[in-house]
């Protein structure tokens, strides 16, 4: 690969390695929310990469959602886990739209997760409000 040519690790390898490493951390301490959040974020990145190759990112996004929901269960007040969850749902919705599919449930879930992030950390209001408002407008324009 071009990455190997320049002495840089292949991004696919880095994502797979991150997922494996976070899995090992979870096996050592399943109550540590950051490991679940980290693996969820890495799985989201794997989904983004799959979509960029024309593959269905759904399996990656479902796994990311499961991990991030566990992180939130372990520490409900943590805004970043909720932010990541909103990003996964938003990315999945964007992909579904690009495929000519409905993204209503994904955008509703993204909006809910992002609202939760803002409630957990009001400092996120400025950066997340435009995304939340865009989802609201899209949902209004696409009632089904």
C-alpha cells in the first residue's frame, strides 16, 4: 500500500488494532467506560471507512452503538460518549440518504444523543446546536 511505502501504518490496520486493543481493555475491566467509548469510536471509524469503499457500514455502526450505549450505561453523565453516539447515528443516516433510503430513525436517534450530550455538557451547545437543528429541519421536511 502507499502507506507502507512511506513507512506509515495502513489506516485499516490501525482501526483494526484499536478495536482489538479496546476489546482487550474491556476484557480486563468491563466497567471502565472509556474502553467502551474508545472501541465504539473505532468501530464508527471502521464504518466510515467501509462506506467510503462502497460497503454497507451497518454492521460497524450497530457494533459502535452497542459499545457507546454501554459506555453511557456505565457513566450516564459523560457527554463525549453521547456525542460519539450522535455521530454514529448521524453518519449512518447520511449513508442511508446517499443510498436513497429513509434515515428518519437514524436522524431521530442522532438528535436525541446530541441533545443528551448538550444536557451533559452545556459547552457543547454551540457546536452541536446546528447539527441538532439540521436534523429537526430534515425530519420536518421528510415526515415519513
